[in-house]
C-alpha cells in the first residue's frame, strides 16, 4: 500500500537506477527540471511509441506533424493564451516571499511561514523569450505552452497536401513550457515537459460521438498497458473549471500516492481554434464538402497527455515493496519490484553468465547479440546472481536469461520470470520465439 514515504522511495529508486535525475544537479538543481537517464529514455520512448501505435498507426485517418516550439507570437493572441485564459491567480507571502496559487492559501496565511500574503494578482504562465539581439517588446516571443497550436496553424496545409477528408486527426509529440508558480510532485508538474496531443477534426454534429469514442479508446490504452482499473477514473470537469477553449472536458485521473490527479485531458474544443486563427490571420481555415456546397469550421476533439506524468503514473502503479523479501534467501531484506508491462519496461530481457568464467561470458555475450536484434536487452556480469535478479526486478525487467555450465553442453539456458520467480530451461534454437511468447502472454500485474 502506498503511504507518505512511497513517493520518496520511488524518486530515490528512479535516481539510483538511472531513470530520472534532478537536472543540473551539480549546481543544486534548477526549478523542478528533470533529466531522463538511460532507463528513463527507454521508458519514455516506449510510452511515445505505444501512443503513436494506438493513435496514429491504428487509425488510417490520423497523421503526424512536428511543429516549431516558438511560433509567431500572434498565435497566442488568437488562441487566447495571452489573455486571462492562461493566467493563474498568484499571492506572495510578505514575510518569506514564497509565492502560491491563490487557491492554495487559506485566509491569506502563508502555508510555509504563517505570514500574511498579498492580494491576488494574475500571472501569465507562458515562458517569454526574445528573437534576435534586441530585447524589446517587438521581438518578444513565447515558448509554446501546449503543442496543439501548430496543428491548428497547419490545418489547411495538412488538409491539402495529404488530401484529408473529415473526420481526421493530426497528432503531435513535443515539448511544452509553462512557468508554473509552484511545480510539485516530481515529474507530475514541471515547467518543461513533453506532451502527446491529437486533434480530431469532425463535423459539429458528430463531435459528441467522437468524444465518446476517444474517451473510451484512451481508457482502454491505459488498461492494455497493465494500469490497474481501480487506480483510474474519469472526471467530468465542471463548467467553472473549463479551460478558455473548451466546451466540455473529461480528465483521466490516476490515483497517485499523493492523491487523485489528472494524467490526460479529453476536450471538446468546438470550433474555437480554427475560427479564431482564421479571423486573426485572415486565412481561410474552413472546410468545404466534397461537392463544395457547404463550408464550415470543423469542431475539434482533443486528447492530451504529458509523457512524464504518464511515466510517473505507470511507475507508481507498478511499484511493489515486499518487506522480508519473497524467498528464504532474501529473508529480512526488503524487495522492490516494478511490475511494469513488458511493453513499457525499459529492458525486456536481462542476460547473465552465472559466473565470471570466460566460457560462460562468451556464450552469454552471444546470446545477448542474438536477442538484442529484436528485444531490449541488458547484459550484466557483476555481483552475485541473486543481486543481479534483484536489480532487474527493481527496474521492471520481466525476464532474465542465465547461462550456466549445463548450457555449454546442453545448448540451453534458464529463463527466470520476474513475477513468479519460476525458472524454465529453453533450447537456444527456440529462445527468441519462447521469450516473445512469454513477454506477450505471461504478463500479469499482481504481486505473486
Ligand atoms: N492542449 C490541451 C492542454 O494542454 P492541459 O490539461 O493543460 O491541456 C494536458 O494539459 C496534459 O498535459 C495534462 O493532462 C498533463 O498530462 C500534461 N501537463 C500539463 N501541464 C503539465 C506540467 N506542468 N507538467 C507535466 N505535465 C503537464
């Protein structure tokens, strides 16, 4: 069961095992920024690939773009981000000068030192920069706070160049930036983060149907990757909380150790974006029927998720701590297991020589070469075999292959399963097929 220490343990594990490091750590870190280490890179790549598979490759009507981070600043006038729609209300403590979102403060008392806070004021969340050498308002630009705006700007280019017909989608993965007042909860709320967004363009009278379609599709995606149903819920966003562009929004919430929080938003943006960009740019972003008899602004259903936030949710969901360990050998130890889906796990198969003997090492390296062409593998010869299993359990590796002395004469190896800890002997000839079969079929997200 998660408790108040669970997040601390997870953060320590992710640093220790090379998933996530505090950015600029040697200078004391910087503004809740994080770097992905080698295993973190593998895992976020898996999340992105699996998202692309589900959203783009399995829908003939969804295409991908990769827009610029710094767009023409007029974009943000039309999108409403320069107005009050993208501002947070902020108060500052008169004593310790810490800043808070107004909603985090009760009766004007600073949560950190008990001092009095100032009156609330609006604070725009977009990060500013300057284009060229002169830093004045004419050269001011913004780092995008959401990836989707370039999709709207490119709408006609994609429509015409790809001969798209409604309904269709444009998807994008990329960095977004928000000058969050109070970034917190590790990867959950950062100032620089990656989003995976898909804008589905539809005739207005089909928008509700497509909203339901994408809502269900996204829910099933989480379940297909082993996320526990009891840790997921939909939340209908009340009218007063809706973003300035949204007609309707449903959040996918995850039950983190620090509470229920949004991991993805499904939005009905109506024709807000295409209409506003059309009006501000003077370019026609309407859609004409095939017989050219009717012209209208398509409505937009959006799915929007943060890569880091999803990674944190998948890891929290997979994190198991077993006091006393799982077998007599590791009694009194504490054992950590990440029960990640094999699709998400940074490493799918670990390859070990039982001992550091040249003949075992050479065979194990051969096995590694054979497997690594089609699977994510890690070779490890350091430490006792028990320690090596533990390390792989902690990073979520579903299977470990060990080469022992029998392997030299019998042309087989053992495969050890992370969850059951059972071992089977498998001939080299059928090793790749057998591992793939086990990875696809054998995964269950429970403790034993
Ligand atoms: N285009 C719509 C949009 O950006 P949003 O609800 O503001 O909607 C969508 O953000 C998703 O992006 C969130 O559900 C979350 O997963 C991720 N996200 C937003 N702000 C974030 C932050 N500061 N740090 C990490 N992820 C964030």
